[in-house]
């Protein structure tokens, strides 16, 4: 089974004061083009669809266009989506029952009552069934009424929810999750555009993912694995901070074979409309660097002149049109 792994779209986000709508639309159209070419069996999006819990009408329209274009591909590609810490679970799952008829599955809320469980979507391929578990962003307080014991911390909350599902080890299983996972105390490489708590309060040990053949993770904006290769953050599809300057963004493509075989994972590039670049030098040196490849990029500039230069901002803005 081949599927695309995406996360952290953050539709509606601005980079400093610049509206990223057009840049995001171009990237999302690239994803649609790849979907038409590669024909994945599913597309999973692991949270933070929007940048704000109350997204603007403009942001909602961008995501609506993306889902509409994906749903028009034939044969239909199932789309599996969970909410992240930036999303409003209730807003994200609006019309979810109707969308299921079009193979679009939205999981906004975690189980809160005994009769509720992590939403599971079962898909089929040549090797049989694959169970996808859709686990939205979890805080301990979300599940305090679900268990008889006191839930102490994020790790315990996620661990108890997964244990409660009694996952069959003989079946192929994938989890979508939006948390800050660590492996043996080692944290993933982060960016300035992410939010996580200092001191391990929000950490979840990646050992809880052991029942799964692949973990499609969201929340961290740099593509990487945490612990085993099969526990992966796909990263954000667009650079959302200066700290991401020079990073290559991509779509993660995962292929599951028969049970017991490791997934085959590769990344296909998503070149941005405008790159994020850091420039350091004297005012004269920076002005001299203003070639076609950088003058329209998002640029962070550090001047190293010994003496204050004359009208540096005004002179730089004549050459660079997206100074951060």
C-alpha cells in the first residue's frame, strides 16, 4: 500500500507580515500533481491543517479547494486527517459524516467516553487489510474521564489510549499522531515555528508506537525519524521561520508491503515559490548579492558594518522585496 504522508500545512499562517496564501496554494497544487502522477492508495495529513483554531474564511477556502481537487481524482483516493494543537477539533470535523461518503475521514476529537475509541479506517491492498488509527492531538485533560486512574502527563495519556485499543499484532497498522515524541530522551530537531513546552512536560516516548508498522507523525516542522525509521515526522511542506532557511521541503511517500517487512520510505521535493535565506555582510556586500535568485526570496539580513550605514533599510528595500 502506497500513501502520502503530510502534516503541518498551517494554512492561513503569515511569515512575519507576509501573507503566504499564494505560496501555499502553489505547494498544495504540487501535491495534487504528484497524487495524479503517483496514484497513492491514501493521503494522510497528521494535524495542524490551519494555523489558528478559528481560521479565516480565506484559509478555509484554500483548504476547501485542496480537498475538492483531490476528491476529483479518479479512482478516488481516501484522505485521512487528524486535528493538531493549532486546530479546533470541532471546526475541523464539521460535515465529517458527509465527507466520509467521499472517502475523506476527519478525526477532530480524541475518545472521551467509555463507548468511544480512536477512529479506525481500514483500507485494502494486494496483501490484505491495513488499519489506520486516527489519533488527534491529546492533552491529559482531554481523557481524564475515560480512565479510573489519574492521567499524569502526555506520555501516559497517549500510552493508555493506544493500549486501550488492544491492537492485533498480526495485522498491518498505521497511526496518525500529532505529539512531541522523543526516543530514549532524545528530542527531534525543531524549528522556531513550532510550539512545545520546555522540560519534557509534553514529551511522549516513541516506545508507545511499537504496535504500528508505520507512525505518520505531525507537529515537528523538520522531516526526520524519531527512534525507529518507521516513526516519522514528514515536516511542514513550506518553511515557516528563518530557522528553516535552506531546508528542502518534501512529500513523504510510504509503501507498506506484507506484514513484517519494513516500509519503503522516500521523499519527493516541494520547491517553494520563494525560498527563505539568511544574508550576512556589510551593506555594500548585501546590495551586491541582490541577484535574481535572492532578490525575490524571503530574506533575513544581518549587517556587519563597523559604522552605521546610511539609510540601510531604504536601500535594501530597493533590491529585496521580501525582507523579513
